[in-house]
């Protein structure tokens, strides 16, 4: 006989991990369990919502923000807006109720939310924390006060004289057996600790149980979640689905009948596969034993319905005892319908958070695009300024170089002029009068001594202000270039007499500057 009721009991489960951590192997594990069966994933009320859900979202957010602002003691420094946001985000990811504990954990990690969440996950998965290594313990059930729907199926009472007679005869034997068994187990714990208390391979425990179940009851059964209990909790939270937990008592007298005639019934399989995630394990396995200590079942078969409620994974229904297939379908449907609004509200919150995140991302992208455009404009302006500056510097350098060249040329002209020998007297018979026709059509004349080198003629012309920088001197009859400067052919330029210059000569100055 079964009866359902709401009771006050520990129920807000602390899953490990609770954050939005991605497990790449989770999908693969599910697919392995679905090779022979297709699992429909129907979430009939996943879209849409109600105004009440939105109002609830706003109230929860306002309460949490006010709590975050009042969290710090008077002697503690005020939190910045960024730190407050990280504090609320960390509480969402970990499910820790105490804001002081959340702040303390974040401060230990220098407000690095990823490191804080990872350390929290390591702690809950049994990995020692780098700040405060926790003792090894099973998954705990939060003592938060909330209502859990409980449905217990009692074993039928004996009927008739024969039934009561058999019951009374077996009662002392049954009492003695269970009493001695409890005493033996209690004494054995002092001699050898329960090996189930150490979970070394939780996934191996699950796979081993599934193989055992299929060997004993066949392959027609609900799709088992092929992962740890913590991963199943995380998946159910991430997908906003109900999680049905089944603890298999191998030694219980009702286990075989429940598995054959209830759990493996097609209608039950369809309901579980389409609306829930199904995690199961034997309590003889370390992983199943650890979960049994967290859920604290009273008898077998035991089923627990877990869902995300008020931002925590919470037990919302417990089914204990040998329950028939139709009754199980009715009870599971009732539990899911009664709690569906919480999932709808959470979906609305997630959609709003996602929209806010998308909007913020779009704003950030627009800002970055504008920033990049401004930076590109500034870069081009800077390059243009640098180009102009470089050009101006080059022009200035050219001017300075030209000025230095002219100054050097002028100094050289003055030096040549000072070194010229004096001009001979017109009556000197050893002198020759030479008329120079310059490139600008001007004429210059001067007398030179026959014995003087042609270099003197070149130096005289070079010292003139009107003469070009580079030039050569040509005679007209016969037309030739006078070797006024040392060359390989004429290392020592000849004298005027050796060059065949008469008493009066006309020489032409040819400009070689452009050459």
C-alpha cells in the first residue's frame, strides 16, 4: 500500500560540481547507453513562461544584490561593483548559501573567479584544496528547510489465520537474524573499514552496475546515465531537466520484482527517457554507497527526483518501497507537474541572462570596433606627421649640406686666389695675354708668364665668382682641351709655352658641373 505526503527534511543537494563546467565525455557516455535505444528529449514547457516567473526572478536578484551589499562588516572594505558581480556569480556557480563564505573563498584566490570555482570543484570531488584541505566525506544533503514529496509503499500485512501464523513463527527468527547481522556489521567496522567508503573509480562502478543489471534483467530498461553522480547533477542543472536517482539494493527482497515488473515496463521507460535523466547504482558499489549516505534512504527500492530549485539542486520527491508501474508513472508525473514552474522560472532567468550577455557582448564588440577605427585613424595621422617631419628633416639636411658645400667652395676659391702668382707687367716680353670666355658669355682677361703651369690658369678661373664648380679649358686653334690638372697622361701639367700658347690667346671655359 502506498501513500504520498510532503515532509520537512534535508533536501537541498550540494552537487559536485554545480558550475557550468563542460564535461566532454558526458555526451559520449550517454550515447554509449543509447546505442540500442533512441531517447526522446521532450521538455514541453521549456519555452515561454509567466509573469509570475519574471517577478520571482526580479525579487531573487534584488534580494541577492542587497545581501551582497550588506555582507561586509563595518571594519571590512566596501566591495566594488565588479567584485559584487563576481560574488553573485560565484554563488550561482557553487550554490554556497553563505555570502561571507563566498567572499572569503574569492579573497583567498585574489578575486579570480575561475580559480575559486575550480578549487571549490576540486574540494567537492575529493581533491584536496590548496588553501584548506577538507576531510574525505560523502556527498552531504543540505539541511535547508523545504517541503519534499515522499511516497512510501508499505509491505502488505498478513491475512488470514495461516498468514498470521507464518508471520508469528518467522518473527523471532527474522528478529534474531537482523539483530546478529547488525551486530556483526558494527563489530566489523572496528576491524576493517567499509571498503565502500573509498570511491576510487566512480565511473567504473556505474558501468559495472549497468552490465550487471543487463545480464540479470535484460537490455530493455531506461537509459542509464553513464557518468558519476556529480556529473549527472551537473548535467541536469545545465539542461534544466529532472534527475531520477535509483539506488539498487542487491540483497533486498523486493529488488528483483521492482526491476522486472516496474522499472522495465515500456510505459515507465518511455516516461523516464522522454522527461528525465536516469542515474542508478548499486549500494554495494562505493559510488552508490556514497550517494545513499547523502540521500539517506529508509528502504528499497528507492527513487529520488532531483531538480534545480531556487538555484540549488534539490530533492523534490522520494519514492520508497515496492511500487507498481502505473503508480510509479502517476507519482513521477505528479512530482514533475508540481515543480515544473521552477524550471520555467529558471529558463526565463537564463534567457534574460543570455540576452544580457549577448547585448553586452554586442556592445563590447561595437566599442572595440569603434576603438580600432579610432586607433587606425590615429595611426594614419601619426604616420602622416612622421612622414612630413622626416621630409622636412631631409630638406633641412639637404639645405645644410648645400650650405656647407658652398661655404667649402668659397673657402677653396679664396685660398686659390690668395695662392695665385702676381700678374706680369703688360710690357713683360715673357708674358702672354689670355682672354677667357666664360659659360655665361662674360669675358675675363689676364696675363700669365710663359713658364707658369697651366694649373695657374685653372686656379685663376676657379677663384672667379662667375666660374662654375667644375670646368675644362679648351683652345680653338687647333681645338683641344688643355691639361690643366694632373692626369694619368699628364701627371705634371705643361707650362703655357709647352702648351703652345702665343702672346695673345682666347680660351673657352666649358661647364662640367652637370656631368
